[in-house]
C-alpha cells in the first residue's frame, strides 16, 4: 500500500518486506483460529487428524483423571467431551466387564468415530455413546459413580450450568474429575487466544462449590503444560 511506502520514506523493498510479514501473520492467525475451533469441536477431515493428535498429546491427562476418579469394577462412569476417545478406553478397563461407560461429546464426528472404534464394547452394552453437552447432560439424576472431563471447560461459556449438571448426575458418593491445563501456561500456547476461556483455577473451584460440590485440588504435570485435577464430590450428609 502507498501508506507503507510513505510511512518511513523507505525503499520499496522494506515496504514489501513489511507487507509479507503481515501476510504471514494473518495466515498464522487463521491457522491458529482454525486449530482452536477444531479443538473445541473436532469435525470433518481435519477433525480425524485432531482426534489422533488429542489422544497422543492428552493421554497422560486422561490417565491422571481416571486414576483420580478411583473407579472400581462394576461402576457406572462417564467421559464428557471424550474427543479422540483415549479416556473411554481407560474407563472401560477400570469399570470392567460389569461396569457401564458413557461417552458424551457435542461433536457428531467424534461420536461417529468412537462408535466405529468401540463397536464391540457398544454391542456388549458396556459402552453407551451419546451426542450431548456438558451443559445439558442426556443422563438421569444420580446415575453416575464417576465422571471425567478432560480439557473441555475452556469451551464452556456457562460453567454454573455445566457444574450444576455434574452435581445433578453424580450419585451421592460419586466423584467428578475435571482436568485442566494451568491457565498461565495455556496462555503461552499459540492457539489459546482464539476462543479458549482460561479461567483462574480458584474461579473454577468456586464455581464447583457454588454447584454444591466439595473440591480436592491436585496439581499434576500432564499433557503439554502443567495441569490441575479438581476432584469434586457431594459433601457428606
Ligand atoms: C480439546 S478436546 C479434549 C478431548 C479429550 N478429552 C482430550 O483431553 O483429549 C475437547 C472436546 O470436548 C468436546 N466439547 C466441547 N464442548 C463440549 C460441551 N459443551 N459438552 C460436551 N463436549 C464438549 C469437543 O467436541 C472435543 O471433543
């Protein structure tokens, strides 16, 4: 643009250089925005790649969450926002042949992918996959012994509503494990400025408490960044 050339009264090569830097930045922003969108709602061809990457990058998060949920064989458990499904496999192992695992995700494509990957477990009624949201869970009151939800709450606008849902579906002795990256470390990742809600951990804990749950907070080294496990349960009566 003319303005570029006049701005520093510099030579056209400098102006061209600045323009190409701006173009590269604009492309990088579009790529990061698309990636952030996929992480919040994996879909289409790219969603298939994202699912594989999620399973690799976040496997340790899922392991830590399942461990913290203290699941015993025969329990009814759920992974909400299961993405690539690494958590579903781990939950199936813990709940055993007499347990039931629910997988709930807003992404039709992730549900379809998991239906194909886990068709044997679905046929044997050990796994039930449902399309739905953490904000409006397609589950009965007091129906779950344990819930994990890993790297999901960044995409939830109304945490009050989501945590009220966790409290509703959790049995009196149930455990809900929320796993999230440390907000300061997450803020350093190039894609989080594009729509991730990075709340202070104290704020997330306060929201869980507002839903009537007690919270045990553990810091864990998970996934790409340092992380937090919030183990929420109904207070003893
Ligand atoms: C970043 S991925 C995390 C997937 C997996 N838990 C992991 O840690 O690899 C976020 C997942 O949450 C799902 N998700 C986003 N908002 C949701 C909501 N309101 N209810 C249920 N699932 C949601 C997305 O579709 C996506 O599969």
